[in-house]
C-alpha cells in the first residue's frame, strides 16, 4: 500500500468510529481526521467506504 493510502485508511477508520460514537457533524469529523476541506473528506470517505459519511452514520448508529 502506498503511504498516503495507508494514512487515508487510518483517517477513514477514525472517522467511522466518530460517526458511530458521537453526534459531531460530518464536517467536524472531517476536520478532526485531518481534512481541511469537507468536500475532500466526503469524497475520500465515499471512495473508501462506498457510501457517504451521513449514510454510514444512519446505517451504523448505535442506540443505547
């Protein structure tokens, strides 16, 4: 795996965790994962996961 792909996969893993465990906005999560531009975060997330961050959250919400 190229180094940048490794970094991206780590960022996206962290984003998935935050989407499941917090109610932060997708834009806030993108920033926390190192994306200055939320559009780039959304694009990278969709490329890696196959769905948007918001769709991921809807499908993976943990109700207590």
